[in-house]
C-alpha cells in the first residue's frame, strides 16, 4: 500500500523548512505504525500523535526528517515482514543507497509488539547496517527494553484474548458477533430497532431488497445454472455486496457457501494464526438468525455447486504441460489447457482438440476485459517451448548460475539471518539457564523461584525453536541448491547423450520447465 497521506497536514504544521526536528541537524528516517484496531479506537489520530513525538525527540537529538524519509504502516499483526513500508525501509538501509544514519520511532512496540525475537532481530539488523535507533520513549538498559517489549506483546495478546472471549460470551447469549453485516441482512437490537443499540445488542433482521437477490442465487443454482450464468444475470440489475455493478463468480460462491442464509450464524468459526493464514476452529458457536432460504434449498444449491465443480471441464485429468506457466501478452492473465471443439486460426475444428487459451475467455466479464488473444494448439506450443528449454540445458551453467543467484537473493539471505539470530538467542538461553542453576546452588533464591525462572527460560526457548523450524521451511538451503544443480546436470547429460530429453516423462518435463522459469526470474 502507498504511504498514508492523511497525516501530511500534521507533518507540514510541525515542519521547519520542510523538516521535522532540527532543520540544521543530521538526516534521519522516521518509522510509524498504527494497527486497524487502534484506528477504530483513535480515529486517525494515531499517526499524527506519533509524528508529534518523533518531531520532539528528533529536535532534541539534532536530527532532521523530510517527508520522503517518513515510513508509515497501517497494519495489524505480529509479522514484520508483511508490512510494506517497513520492508521498504529495510531494503533501503541494507542497500548502498542509504540516505540517513538513524531511524526515529515513538515506542518500541511501533517497531514490533513481538518481544520473543522480532524486536531484537530488527534492532540488531539496524545496528549491523550502521543505523542508530532513536525512541521518543527511550530505554535505560537492555533489560528495560526487554521488559517493556514483553509488556507490549502481552498487552496485545491479552487484548485479543479479551476480545475473543467477549465475542464468545456475546454469541452464547444469542447475539450476532459480526463487525460488518452480511448481505441480505441489517443490524437490529433485541427489540427489532436499528440504531446505536444494535452495535451492542446485535441481531440480524432480513433486509428484503438484498434478500430477494440471495433467494434468486440459491434458486437458480439449485435448478442447474452455473455460477457464470447467475453472475451474468445479476450484473447490471443488482449491486454486489460491495456495492459494485459487476458480479464475480467468487461473490456468488461466497453467498452459496454461507450457512447464515439457512439461519445459522457461525461465531468464531474462522481465525488466523500468527503468519496470517486462516484456520478453522472446532469450538465455534451457532447463533440462530432469521433464515432467508430453507435448509433444504441451501443444501440442494450446495450439492449442485459441488457436482458442477467435480464435472467442470477445467477439472478433467488431462495433462497440459504449460497450464499456469504462461501469461497473456494482452491482459496479463494466465493461459490454461482446454479440450473441445473450437476455432483455431479462424477455422472451426471438426473434432475436439487440445489447445491453450487465455483464462479471460471463460470469464463472464470477458467483454469488459476485451482480450483479443485466441487459441494456441497444445502440441505446437509444447514442442516449441520444450525445444527452447533443451537449448538452455545445452548450457547448464547458465541455469546453475541462476540457482546460485536465487540462493544469494535478499529474501533468502534475510531468512538465513533470522535463523542465525534465533539460534544465537537459543544458545544464550542455554547459558542463561546454566547461570540460573549456579545462582540457585549458591543460595540466591529458593527452589520455587528457581522453578519459576527456569520455566520462563524453557518456554521462551521453545517458542524460539518453533520459529527456527518455521523459517527453515522457507529457506532455500545449500542441500536444496545442490539437489537442483544435480538435477540440471542430469538433464543436460541426457540431452547430450543422443537427445534423450525428447522422451522425458511429462512430470519431469513440467519440473524442468518450472525450474527454468524460476531460475530466469531469479
């Protein structure tokens, strides 16, 4: 996302000659972050407040910050890697184009609320790259930094836990816990009245102008219509759940899959793990709500939807060498394999043929996309691409160099740095436990205090070890690099020995093409 602009007036009001802080001082970056839950509580006051504090400490430290050196994220979550502005800042200070030698922040938790290792890693990374970290709320020691970081993380986790428990208690009393109202419904209180009270005493009531669309969707699909047909008929007649004019297949499918429409609101069914991936919970609560369609119609529509999915032509188990590996030069969509009667080079084919076509041709919005690309014969294109790949394999060193470049790429190198940092933290915890034991033997504290302190160290080590395993799964290791190089060389040798690659099995061909494509990108 682009840098938020709404706090630019606050920057301009504080700036002197275009700079925050001391306009005669040394250049510095500013980093700010506000999460969506904070935005809900504070409106848009979070970033302007941070910029005021950054201005105060920058002036005190004789630093100056121009608008182009301000990096600001609007992001909720633990993972620092997913924040676009922080990622942009990190790329800059790790490159040779660094414009400043310090970064100014309000509090440590603006950098990250994860005290387990994110805070330490980022501060250490900045230090290694010659960047000083300056906080409006400074820390007198590493111990205070660790304690305050842990408090910030605990506060967020406690807040999330309280919110989750609050929603569960709300659902147990038969109230809806949705933050946004489902299409076809409106928020009302227990008396059936709309207004502010419905935000606390939240119930669903049917909103008839949208409910009739929901009924049409379920009825049409249950009668045998495809998602594309339904979406085409709705487009231009009814606004989508997001207020747009054009209905997509995903919008129709989402309505069909939602159990709310048969009278079952599922509270707390879906959540997210720390890396943002969705996860389904087993202990969700079903809250009865007014049904827009009968359970029988809901079940029948979903049965037909599943049947259509299983019998769809795109699911035919026919091998297409290049499906998903090509992009349309006109609209940028991917090409997919297709088997059927169609036109090729302007002529109607008498029998079904295997061809590739741009996925825009099967989109109900194809007239709006306006892609001019036609069909391409599979055999002709597969042979042409495979011949080019074989030519590349005649010079395997080109691919081997590309694999090495990918191994040394910034993303992979950063993951390796994170693993090394965590492994050092785990080693430090082992030493800390040894010191703790020696202090216990010396009588510094009793066995209960020793057990409590040792448990904290063990729990932290366990969390760090889990993070190491998670990161290692994403790293391209030296063994994997060696395996890819061996695979390339084996394919090259086969080609050089009487052109044996012409008879390579389909799966191996596909693997080779993917490797060549990935290596070229690297």
